[in-house]
């Protein structure tokens, strides 16, 4: 039985289905590069990799191409379908890449998965509706001396404002969402780049060099990412220590779509208990 989810939820999966239609090899290679950089290693060969909230499936694909045995799951049926389509296209009938629907809030489900050398949850757990429970459940799937890699929204003074915006956007009509994106990009992005004397068009054109993602789909994802929670690095460190983990590395992401809100910070922890 899947854990109960909040009534208002953004349709992440529909966004990712649209994204993968134009997914190219260059983007996949960028995803591979960013994954290895994040995990601070040269290869994933022989490793087991759990992709929590696989979304588009891009990083499951990257991990599999890098040699890992991959298990992908997501709560959103469209995200599951998206990941399955990538698997079928690139690794048809591969026994070393499993894709299924599941909830990180379902402790029994997570326990049945077993433990993995790498548990990867980039930009996922703060959208679960119960972030701290999601963090604890994901951490429980990390094998002894294994890695827990996540990205979580940083706590700022404007988090309450962005939470209200995301709840509205997730419930808005397609036209309302389109207008919100136009305002967000026009007023916040273009104006910010203009004031700083930077080339906005060049930024968008080179956006996929950050994790192999896509600007327009990331904006839609950012504005609609509800449920939404945030956490400070001190709070997360305290929680992870209680769970038996030591911090390996922390970094703010190079692209923070929140701009004046809360962008994500990347965290890499190793199980130490």
C-alpha cells in the first residue's frame, strides 16, 4: 500500500515525458559527467544505484551507462512511464535496470528494496509532502559505507512565499501556468541578466551543460514543484548524524532557478555507523 500523498500535487511526470522527446546524446553525456562529479568518483561499474523519484529517468540512464546496476522508482505514474521508455530505448530487457512505481514515504516498500551502494535523490525528497520522513527512509536504503546523494531546497526568508506560489501554480490552468512562466522569465530572469550585463540567450542555449537538463522544462518544474519544503545545512547535518552518516561534500548548485527564493544545495553523505 502506497503512503498517502497530499491532495495538491504538481504533475512532474507530464513535464518529463515532454522533456525526453528531444533528449539527445550530448545531454546524456552531460548527465553522466555531472553525476560522476557529484559522487566524486571515476566510474560506477559494479555499484548498485537506487534512483529515488527517477523523474525523467535521465540520471538512471546515466548511472546504467556508467556501469551501475540500477533500481528506479517514482510515485508519479507518468514519471515511471518516462523512465521505462528510456530504459526500453537504451537498455531493452536489461536485467540490471529495474523500473517501478513506489513511494519513498512507504517504509515497508523501501525496506523490501534492500540496500544500495548509492542512493540518489536529487530534488525529490522536498516534494514528498513529509521531507524528514523521506530523508530517513531514503537513508535507510544506503548500504554500510555507501553514499547518500541528495539535493534539497535551502531555507531562506522567502520560502513561505514560494510555497504559496507553487501551490497556486500546481492548481492553475495550463494558460495560467503559461502566463506565470512568461512573467517569471521576463521579470526575474531577463531583468536580472540585463542588470548584471549578462547574455540571457547564451545562458539558455548552454543550459544543458548543467546536468544535461533543459531550461524551459526546469522553469516549469521549479514553479510547479509542490509539495515544497526546505531545510538548512545545519538542520540536515544534525539529522544525518543521528541517522549514522558523515558529510563528504556540500555545494550550492550552479543554477538556482529560485533566484530570490531558495535554490537547491547538493549534499553527499557516507554511512559511517
